[in-house]
């Protein structure tokens, strides 16, 4: 199994929208937003099955999410994590004096992490902040 | 027996659909069915009825448990926190009504707070660009009736504004657009083949982060000047085809979203988009509009605008309003560790801010006013659940085209729950006493 380097963007998906209105404490939120959408060609390079847990790492952090095949592709070299705490654990907080963090266009590397758990949304933020 | 409430406003996204029908029980206490809304709006209405909803304020205890307290105690904690802080931050406002925003601004003025809304992470950069070069815009009604060229640039309404296309931009049959979709050309610019792009007449799969280059290439193409073979991954023939398509319309509209506001270049991308619109007005009529996310983020900008003079990132610490994105904007304030009290209402920075900013407010006095359990409530010292705006209380809000619309109350909130506005009035009155401003 290999490590791949991709360009990460985050954004809205309708499943994520439904999940936030249905309750962010529920596992459905993790199912909707604790994922990374990869192009089939990037899956081949990664050498992993679809729906495998992966660790995504940038200069700003690291998070475990489920890798799924994109439904809005092809977009080789580009990866998508729906907006939420999973994406925001690794995006670039630099605003370049505009007030806006760089939510899109963050270089990340993706490794298979088959045995690592994907945390629930609230749990993930609490853990990263050191709050019970 | 049940009764049906018609013409209900949906409080999810900036499209503010106003044709929902909601079935409620005869005593007005239970919400049973929602018609006409998208899947997200329906979920929002139905979730207000969930059995596991938190209905009283809760204090986070040192051992990680929560202790239930009264609204009066919650207001006291909030007022004390804001009054004592040197640089409190009051963030959110986008999922509440304009009346509550106005009360919040009073509190901010008395406590000399920094105030910001969710434009910080969505269209803040658009607001900077609008201040730079203006915004030739229109209303959604004009688009429905007139637009025959529709461009979605860096936005995916099929996912984020699910009924936008059926109500205003693609499918409706308007006065001059009698054939609906057949009378419009749809152009989508996105690095992914989004579900919106799949419907487009032309999809430009731009290289991520190269929007500025493509906007500029279009401006060159309008004038028929020389272009390199590829710009931002798009062949020049395609760019010229799209430029001609835009110029040949009778009325065009560019909708833009997070793809341009959050990618590198930021406000300069929007500058370029507005310049494209300006150029096109030499050939035909063109407008441009940001796809606002939260249902009342536009209203928050309006209320900040008429009360403080700036639409977001307002700093009142010196006793008068200052605005300097990068300095007075929420993410920068938090990441620099300047804030000593965090007040959140009608938004979820815990989930939607970079984690380095969240870490900063997880360890200072904090209040989260939100009907839901969220990552923000999970790291806040005090969580104050309130009635759902637009479901359990009415109030004014602004659609993405700056049209004010009054939301409707369709169902009673659970017994004894306050609305945002009622809770803020309690806090305001107490803050006035503490600061001797009464």
C-alpha cells in the first residue's frame, strides 16, 4: 500500500446538509462528512479498496476518515472532504489578511489506516481541543 | 384533526423558499408533515420535534458532565462573562432573525465586543471585493423572468441550495423565459464534475485555484485578443465558445460560491468576476450574485451595515466601530489568541472553523446559543438551547438577493423555552446593570 499526495478541497454536500440538521451528535453526521472522496485513479495509486479508513495529513493536522469513490468525478489528483470537523482538522487556517481561511486547495497525503477508528463529530473536536 | 399552514418560509439556505406547506396538530404543538421543501429543509423542520432535544440551559462541569440550570442563571453567566471580558467575541448571527441580531448589537456596543457573522467563512471575501469595485446585481425574480444565460461559478446548488434551480435559475418559466430550461444556457465552472455540472450545456473543469486566470482569459476573449492554448486547464477554443455564449444572451447572471471565495486569490477572484460582469454589460445585460449560505447571513450583514457601517468583522473595543479584515476578523483574532470570552449564536464555529481557531475558544469562558447539540456546544462552558427560528418563532430575514422576508412561526416551542431574542433581551438588561448603562 502506498501513500498518495492529492490537493484537498472541502465544501457542502447534500448528505452533509441533511446530517447537520438531523443532529451533529449522531453517527449519520460521521457517515456524511467523515469521508474523503477520491478519484478511481487515485484509489488505484493508493492500492486500497473502496470504503477503507485512511489517515489524511497536511501541514496543519491529521485526521482519520473513510475513503469513498467520488460520485462527482472524474477529478484525478483532487480530493474532497465535506465541510465539517474532519475537513477542518487539516485545512490551512491562513487567511492572508482577508479573514477567510484557505478551505480549498490544501496539499495533503493519504495513507491507509485500516485499523484506526473514525471519531464522531463532537467527539473529534473535543478530543483535539483537550475537552471532555 | 390537523391543520395546514401555507406559504411557510424555509430557514435553511439563502434561497429562503417561501412556498412550503407544513401540517401541524390542532393544538399547534406538534409538527407532523412538511411539503415542498428540499430534503435539508424538511429535516430542519422535523428535527425540531425530536424527542432527545435539549430544552434547558446546561453548564459544562469539570468532570465532563452537564448540569441543568435555569434561563435566568444562564443569562447571568453570559452577562457577567461579557461584562468582565477585555475583548469578548460575539460570533454567528446567521441562523437567527434580524430582531435578535439588533439586540445582540446593543450588547456588543455596551461590552465593547468584536462582532462577526458567518461571512467569516463564506462570503467575507466577496464583501471585500464588493467594497473594492461594487456589485451589479439584481433580484432572483428578475433572473426567473429574464435570465437566458446562467453561470454557476465555484458553487454547487444541486447540493447546497437544492431548490434554487427549480425556483429561480434554471427550470422556471418566467415572463420572458417561457420555455423554462429550454430558453436558458447553463454554464458551470468547477474543478469537479458536480451534480450541477452534469446538467450544464458547458462545463469548464477549471484547475483548482486557477479561477482568476480563467476570469481574465474570458475578458481577453470578449475583446477577441490573443490567448495561449490553455488557460487554467481549459483549451482556448472552449474559452472563446463560452465568451461568445455569454455575449449573445439577452440577460445573464453569474452566481458564485465558495469555490472562488475560499480558494487562493480570495477577494481578488471576486474582483475578477465582477470585472467580467462589468465587461459583459458593454454587449448585453449581465448581473452577478453571491450564493449566500445560511438563511439570514445576508440579514446579519444588513443589520451590521445599518448599525455599525460594516457588514462583518466589526471591532468595537475602542468604543466605535472599526473594520479591518485580517485584523478584526474572527479567525485571525482567535488564532492570534486575542479573545478572552467567546459568545456564539446561530452558527457552529466548532465544526466549521479550522481546528487551531477552535482550540483557542475551547479554553476560555464561552457561551453557545443553539437549539442543536454541536461541536461548539460540546466545547463551550455554557450551552443555551433556544427555539428554532423560522419554525418556532418568526422574525425578519434577508434572502441572498437582499430581499427582506418575514419568517413564520408554525409550531409552539417546547414548554418554557425562550427564543434567541427573548434570551438576548435578558442578557442585555443585565449587562446594562453591570456596566451602569441603564
